[in-house]
């Protein structure tokens, strides 16, 4: 692949960039496309965007709180609302009336209302501090700022966000919505048509969409800002914008950071996830019900695995990594060549390398002991045990996830009504306990405490059979009763979590006190060195905060063959074999004669996206929905480290394909009308 | 770890080396240990060694064909002789009389009788040839030499062996024994005490031993040469020799070869094997019988996985690989600095790099299409289909595994009576067909041919249910009937193999014609360059041919703690938890009061070994058995690329521990007497 590299804070190449809303590259976009994004346009777009706190993007698409996102972003909710008799994953879901819309147990939606620069607050709180003192002061200041910002309201969410790895700190203030209901989802078979084999490829034929609705005080939210539906279907060459929440990129990582990814984190994840995949694949054969139960988890595992394999190949690429190393060395020489720069930043890389070596040495142990052993029941027990210890402390000194500003999300998860399946819990717990013994060795004191003289199978079985934590009222009473109730509890899972906690705290504290401060301090220094040398006219690495990317709907060459950018319904029927994962659902087969086969179904565009952008709206100059991001092609997977305009493509469901399906396949007139009612009015735009 | 590196053909450091019998480092051993290995000593040792053709080592330990090897080397046989009612893996096996000794369906034992240098024959056959012509001529010459050597006798096996990656070619002539019977095996629980968690670690407490017996004409073989049992138990500091068949090392690989391992071969194997492991772990939960069926396979997968993880860590090690790269660059400069060397060898590295790039690009496709899809039934069908095409050709132009000299082994496998389990076959075939679709993509023509419009599950089920290839007579008649019988067969697995063969041949031929010749030619040139510059006083990379290593029984430091070199029975009882894999079998618990707890059980030594050495005898200066290699410690895994004398340790069962168990736990007096009867006589040695 022909890769154009950007290694540092230098001006990005055309199309590259996941831009923050306060630093949109208005001028380059105007120069290339003749479109000027006005402040009003940007403000409207920002207010119409939505974030699914669990790790996805979405958008408001009506004045009544209707949210458009991906099926795979709502998959867990759809599964949680299903049971052995009603399988909405397999059969799809459509609420014919508002009354039929059902609340998702664990979805939280955020709308960004304000960005506040708190760089100076954070930096003065940590000035001249190092090590443990630095990290504690920084976290305390973050928790303090977040608490002040949310003013203890559950409806406001405030997160301090680290941008440019410490070059900037911003406070992101969101409206928080926890009453989110499922409105529509097609069958999994078409949402993920082509399954794992077609995942991260193009051309595609997926209706990877779901509709949710935000409720407030028991009624649909009434909202002023939302994206209207496009009147004209988007076509080859059109300028498009992606508005969403890319989760994480590592383009500004040091070579030592990348080596930690390559030699420690990703290789460990690849073998772990591969093993889980094999296990769940075979587990799914126990019965149709077990298959249903494992499906969401297996889907997530396969998706991560394919993405990580793509990323890993880039980390192993001698040329790409060699170029990155060269750029880093040159920049270091430049810093060391100027005495003021050298004094201020010269020691940052060495500190970063040392911290990375320390991290690699303890990573396997930390990631094992601070995990949830793949078990919801253990996760609940651990959360209760930690809450008992953390909540009595002052807000500023708690573990960050127990800070006041984080409690609404924690409670939503802790008291979720989502079903928990004993058989699946036992299988996952046994597997992860076995894995812990493998990673740490049978003679590790934590392993001895975990297992005693029993096998992982026996321990897992006894814990899952014995615990009563499926009972939400019990969880509530233990949470309310605090440490006293927890330590008095005879529940075996609580006791197990109590037993484990000293080991997991110890390794976490070691990381937070000894290693993390040096990683942060060195990254902050390096970011400042780049600002000092190259200025600030660029975008920060992705941090699951709202960004806007832009580009064109555009095909590309792959192994000498041109891949056109838009697919249609006809292609989906051609790809249908009748066997999973290439089997179109019955609803499609039955509706075939009614369909316009030339309706666009999916398209690809040059916009720069990454995981977390799933569910992002694709909009045109008018701010109208023309598509729904659900994937990137295989060439986009290196996007974690580099952006390659020649082949990197975002993959989206086409807006016209969505309407065709709602109308002719699913008879979802109510929703179609709600979407299209907006299409007659035009939003305020500045089109040149 | 403190690594001392050897990058090239320079003289090896003390203890390093897997020496061929015609180049034993007599002088350095004498200088360090005062022991001179006489030609008679070496000859006797060579004649007493045995190879298990499937991938292990062993030794003759009585004059009646008794063979000592590892339990894990005989594991497959033990499993093949078991069934749902009689589980010799779980319960152990002991033949109280010769009559109770049972033939292993697929074990072949080789005894090396002669090594003939055929370098000039091979090199003149290929002189001035390149590409496809080079490879074809080389293979033809190898098949011709092997056929002449074995004189068409099934009892003689002749293999041309490539040493120093083409610096030397030797013809290894073996006596071939295919009637090999199981005599004794302890329970799996003690053979592999500690299981995967303790695998590749030390201290250890395993009785990883099994006894086989070679038969000739229906009677126990009468053999002159064999190892006698040691009279004195070996102790800390003793000089020891390991005589066995290390399978494969890559110490002389180029950087491009290593990059292919790192970026393509090993990473693919790691994720594949991890997935199989998860699958088989869960498959084993279907029922105790499924667990029994999957056990041998799962054991192999876990063993490979742990070994590969250790090797991979070395390939990712920047310092070790950086040093190797530096050494390669320096050597290349040295070659290019002398005009005669440059002319003769200067282009080898570039050719090697290019061939490696070509290999990486086609490796996933080749390894998928030339695999057996994890299915014995498919393997049988493929072998029959290929035999139909290959056997009518002249010996010299066949695929090498169909050359006359290889047919005895091929037939032993093809007509093996080992049971085949439909359920397991279906699971593995489905998995591997799914994997093929994943690796090649659903649009690959081979995948379309494989699956048509069906799912992998349906294809696998139909093939396994429909085939009659479990019937050995059917296999025989199809083999005898040749291509005509094959193409006329209605057996669905045969038809499937016929369908696949054009695709798999195409990719294999591409490799053999376009890529392999350049890999070989370049490696041959590089080897010759090293001989030219540095001489020949070193050992070649391992090639599953007989080697002798030497060293001391010796502990080592690990994370600042000294690990003593010898464990005892008491340690085994201390490590017993009662839960698998730390559960001593009932026979041990019951015999506890009779045992001398201070009897040595396992030991570690500095001898340089690697996979394939499993089952190797460890002998003392007198040529007496003092131990039985069954593992290396975790630090030995990098031995594929480097040897580190400070921590690399071979791990063995102690000879005294074997006798204690045979005598007091298993009541195997017949075998104990057979072993010890020899200990009164002393073999011819030269002790200084």
C-alpha cells in the first residue's frame, strides 16, 4: 500500500484528521471544496451529535429525541431485551407506537453542550510535582473540576479530557440521558450481512442501523437541534462530513509507546481473544439458547480481533515503523540542538522509555488482576467491594471511576436489569481463572489465594451457584449498606472479591503511583515540545470525544482493481447464498419484488475515522444525513498509527438504503415519516 | 536475561551446540571436562540412539529392543489404543508379559546406521541451474540417491539431509522399524504433572516416560548396541551428554528469514492455535468421552502455543534482533569488501530478501490450501488423490513425500488402524473450513469451490457423514486401484479432495517453482560464504537428525533466586493439590509410605536442546543412562535463535526416579530387571 505518513504535529495531508470543534480546518476545506463551515453550522452540527457512553456514536434525527446509530452499537441492548422465546437479535424489533418502545438497561446517551479549556487549572495543580504526587494532584484536580461542573446533577456529565497527550486539558460538559429506548432494529443477518468474513471490507451490503429514542421524565425528549434527512441521495465525489467520537488513536505515540503495544499489549490481546473466540464458537454449539446468549460477546471478540490483526500488521511493518523512528530521532535531535528546548523537554524521551519498560514488566499481571475475569457477577461484587472502600473517602482521592461525577454511569451498570446467565458466567469465569493461573503462574500468591487447592472449574462453579447477586435489591442494599454490609456479607462472590481486592489494588496502585505519572509527564513534555517547535495547528489523537472529519465519497484501487464507492440492493441479493453469514433474512426475500434494486445500500468515503466512530452520521454541506458510518475497510486499520488517503476508507450505510428498507421491507412508516418530515426544511448553512 | 549471542559460524561458546556425530568437539570437551569421547564411544552411542519418525527421540535400553522415550512422545499411541471403556491415558498401561505388549498404529522407529556425504552429488546435479530447474534437479537427485540407498527395502530408510542450509548435504541411512509395541506408560496425571501451567518451567516433578519395544518378524528385536543403566545416580555438577534429534533451529537464519517468521508464520500460528485451544477446551466439556478424544490434540496445541510464545518474545526483542542485524550487516560488508567473495556470494542476501517477501505474500494462502483442514479423513482422501496422480510418475519427479523411499511411512499412516471419531472430525473440519474462508476471503475461487452456497458446518457434516474412508480396506482398494479408481469413486470426501487438489497444487507449485529455489540457492550461497570466511568448525542448525549435546547438571539464577538442579519425590507430594493438573494419581498416593522421598525425580542441565529432543537419553561418561530429556525451561525457548548458557536448561527425568516408580509404584519388576540387568557390565569407554 502506498502510505503517506504524518508523524508529528506537522500540518496534516488533505482529508486526514479527526478535528475538535474548536479547531476545525475551515480554510483548507474551503480551499479544496469551496465550502465554508460557518460557526453556526458547526454549532448546529455539534448539538445534533450524540455519544453512546458505552463506546459508540449516534445522532439526533428528529425533534422528538430519535437517535440513529448502528445495530452493532445497540446489539447488547437488543440481546438484553431478548430471551429464549423472543429473540430480537434474530428477528429484529419494531415499536409500532411510542408505547412499544422499550428501555435499554445500560445505554447512556450524551450530548456535548460545552468545551472549557482547563489546561492552566490542571497544570498549576501539578506544577513542579513528579511521580505519585503529580498523579494524585492531577486526578484530584480533575475530580474536583468535574464535580463543580456537574453541580452534583445526574443529568450533567463532565469529563476532563487529555488532548495531545497532555498538551491541552479540556472539560467536556454533556447533557446525560439514561432513559434510552429501543425503537427499531433489523435482523442481525442483514445488519451484519457477510459476518466476520466481510467485516472491515468493502464493497459491503449491510443495514447496520438501529433507532433509539431519548426520554426525559417519561416522555420523548423534545430537542431543537437534530440532523435533517437529505433530500438528494449522496453520489460519487460528494463532499461529506463525519461527526462522531473516534475512540483512540496512537499517531503521536513515541516509539517506546508503540513497542509496548507491539511487544506486550496487542500480542497478549491477540492470543487471548483468539482463545475466547474458539471457546465461544464451540460454546454456541451447546444449544440454540447458548448460541443466542454468547452471540453479542462473540461478535465483539471477532470484531476486536480482526481490528487488532490489522493494527498489528502495521506495528510489524519495518518500513512504516522505521520511518516513524527516523522522524522521532530527528525531532529529538532538533530539541537537543537548542539549549532552551533541551533544558525544558530534553529528558522526556528517556523518561518515557523507562516508564514503558516498567509498564511492560507489570502489564500481564496488572491486566489480569484488575480484570473482571469475564464475569458480570464478579464485576458487580468487585464494584460493591470497591464502592464500600472508596465512597467514604473525599471525592478527590477516590479511584477515578468512583468520583462523584462518574457515579450515575456506575450505578446504571451496577443496578442494570440486564439478564445474567449462570451457565455463561461459569464458563467465562472458569476460563479466565485458568488464564490467570497461566499468566501469573501457579505459584503466584494471588493465584494461590484465588484457587487454593481447587481447580478453576470448581471455583467458578461454586461462586456462580452460590452467589445471590443476580438480585438487584441485594446489590442495592449492599451498596447502601457500605463497607460494613459488604464485610458482613456471606455471599461467596462478595467474599471472593474481598479476597482478591488487596492483590488487584496493589498492582493498580503500583501502576498509578510509579509508572503512570512518568508516562503522563513525559507525554506532556513531548507534546509541549511539539507545540513549541511546530505550533498548534493540528488535531489531537482520538480520545472518544466529539470530532469532525471530512472527505469525499470515493472509490479506490485494490490489487490493481478499482473498487467503486457505492453498492446497491441488487448486489446484496447477488451475494446472498442462503447460508449464514451470507443469508438475507426472510423479510428481504419476501419484499424482493417491491424493492428498487438500484437503491444505494452502502458507500465508502475518504473521511478519517476509527473505532468509536461507529454510528456516526455522515452529513452533506447542508448538514443533512446522507449516511451512517458502521465500518472502515481493511486498509483503514492502520489508521491507529498512520493515515493513508489512497486506500483508507470509512464505510457507511447510505441514507436512501435506510429509507427503502424502512418503507418497503419493514413497513416502519411511523419512523420513515418522522425522519423525512424534516427533509422539507433546510437547516441554516453557508454554502458557497 | 543475560544473553550471550552466537550469530554466525564462529566458534560456539562452551556448552552450546547440537553436534553431528562426524564433527563432535572432542577437544573442547576434553579441555573443559577431562573426558575424551573416543571413536568407539561415539559409535556405540550413535548405534544406541533411536528416532521416533513422528518427531521425537528415544534410545535402546536393553538387548531385546526395549525403547525408552517420553510419555508425550507415545501419547498418541496410548490414546489410539484406548477407547471409551479402557482409557490408558488416564489409567496408565503396563504389559506384564511380552504377549501383552500392543502394537502402536503409527509409530516408526529409526536407528542411524550410516552418514554419507553427498554434497558433491547434489551440487553437481544443480550446478549453474536457477529457479524451477534448480529445484527440480535437486529434488530429483535427492529422490534418486535415497532410492539407491534403500535399495527398495522397506526396512531401510534413507533421507538426504540439508545441513548448514545447503553448505553440506548428507545421506542419512537408517534401519526402519514399524512394528513398535507399547510396554509401559504411567498415568497422564504424573507424566504431565503440573500440566500446561508447569510446562516449560523448572523445578518440575514429572514422570514423563514410556517404554516401547521394537519387534522384528513378530519377535522382540535382538540388538547389540544399547545404553546401559547408570549404577550411580547423577548429581549436581556431573558432565552429561544428550543424544537425540533436535527438530529445528533458526540460528543461522538471515534477518529476512526471521522477519518472515515474526511477521507471517509465527503470528499466524499463535492466533490459529489459540483459537483451536479455546475450541478444544470447550469441546472437551461436551462429555468425558469427548474430553478423552480431544486430549492428545489439545495437549499438542498447548505445548506448541507455549513454545511459540517464548520464541516470539525473542523475535520481538529489539536488542537481540538488533545485535543479529548488526552481525549480518558486518558479515555482508566483509563479503562485499573482497572482490572474489563479492562475486561468488554478494548477491545472496538480496535474493533471500526478495524470496522472503514473495513467501510472505503467499504464505497464508499456501498454508491454508496445502493443509489437511484438521481432518484425518480429509488427509486420507487427499493422500489417495495425490497418490493416484504421483505414483505413476517417475520416482524423481514426484512430490517428495511420494518418492519411493518415503512410501513405507506414507502407507503406515494411510492404512493405520487408529480410530477416527466422526464428531471430532466434523468439529475440526468445520472450524478449519471457516478459517479458510476467513483467511482467503469469501470471494476467493478456492473458497467458492470449497463451500459453494453452503456453510462450513453443513459442508463438514455432509462430508464426514457421507464418507466411508474409515474403512481401511476401502483405502487399500483405492490406493491399489490408482487414479482410475479414485476418479470413479463416489465417496464425497474423495470427491471433495479431487475438487480441492487443483487449487492446492497450484499454490504449492508456485512455491516450489518460484520461491523455494531462491530461498535455497541464497541460503546455500550464504552458508558457503561463511565456510569461506570462517571455516567449518561449527555445528549446523537442527534438522531432526542425530546430534549430541553436552553440559553439566547445574542450577541457575532466576529473578535473583537460585534454582537448584535436582528435584525429588518429596517435592512432588508437596506440590500435589488433588485438583487437576496438580493431582498425583492414586497409585502414587497409595504407594507413598513405601517411597524413598529423597529419590531424585527430575533434573536440569546446560546441554543445548530443542523440540525433537523429547525422549533423548541423558548419559554419563560411561555411556550409561542417567536421565530422560522431556522439556526445556522457559529460558530455553529462545534457543531457536540464540543459546544462553546462564539460564537455558534442558529438563530431564532422573534415572533413579524412573527405577523408584517402576519398582515401588507400578510393580513393573519385569521392566526394572530388564533395565538393571545391564547395569552390572560397563560399556567400552575412554575415561581420563
